[in-house]
């Protein structure tokens, strides 16, 4: 069992199953702080590969409303990014993003940096979502990191978009980095970020929620309100 996946619970448990929610959803300002912080970390030198992956998770959740279980099913073939010249800098964060209607509904009022196909929920409902320029920028950065992670792999390169960033150990056997990550691996990655942020920020800001689901729901609620014209 790898350190990323130890004691992996069901997808229902990870994404807000019986007995674990409702937990308090953060407000939109807090969720947007998380997005801006993670997006800015992708430009650091040296960069933490795990933080680039977390920025991708936040960007995709913000644009699509997808849960962990949905995101680990996304492949590189599900992603289409616009040419770099058309994609804004990571610092550009144009409001609440996301378009469940697919590429055909691109709007000139909201810059678009690409499209991602997500298979939502247990029924794998397929939806195409527009990516805002900030999300497209962190995804482009992740694709560079992803290529580095796969260099030492033998055989075919995984098609999964989200991969492990560290060598792990399974019953005494070293497991190479660059393999598809599980939802439980993403749970542990978020917890490490929460602890790291608490150490960096100290008393300057309140602690982040222990579960990313509490952040994801803020974007889902905001997008639903925007679509309803509220």
C-alpha cells in the first residue's frame, strides 16, 4: 500500500458521503484565496510539483464543479488548451468560472483558455467545460511537470492527467512516481497543503478547511447562482 493511498475510502466517503456532511462550506472569498495562492505557487522557483498538481485540482474544480473521483478519471486526451498566446497569465482570475454547456457556449464576455471533458458522478455523465485563462495556464504548467515525472517510466506513459509526484513504497517495494494518483492520494495532498499553509501564514489568517470539498462547494454554489441570474 502506498503512502498516497493508504486506507483508501470509497468515493462517496471522499466526496461527502453519509455522516460526514454537511460540513461548513467556506465563503467565496476564501475559496478564491485558495485558488490565487495555489496558482501563484506554480510560478515559484523551485516549484513544488505537488503544488502545481493542487493548483490544477483547484482550477478544474472551480471551472467544472468536479469532485476528486471525477478528476482522477480525466485523461490528457480530455484536455484541449488554446495556444499559449491566447492564454492569460496565472494572475488573471476573472471571477467565477465554469460552463457545463461545453465549448459551443464560449462567450466573448468571459475569456476562455481551453476545454476539458469530465465524466461526472457514478453514472459518468459526460460534460465539456470551458476553462478560464488562469486554469489553462496552470494546466499548461502541469503538463510540463507531468512530462518530467514520466521520463523514467518503463513502457507506455499513463493517459491519466493527474499523476503521483513522489516515489512511494508498497510492501517494501519502491513504486515509481508518474503513475495515476487515486482520490485518496488527492485527499492526503490537500491535507499537506493545509498544514504547510498554516505554518507559513501563522496567525495572519484563519486555518484552511481540512477537506477540499468545503472549498469546492463554494464554487459550485457561486456558479449555480450566476447561472440562475442571481
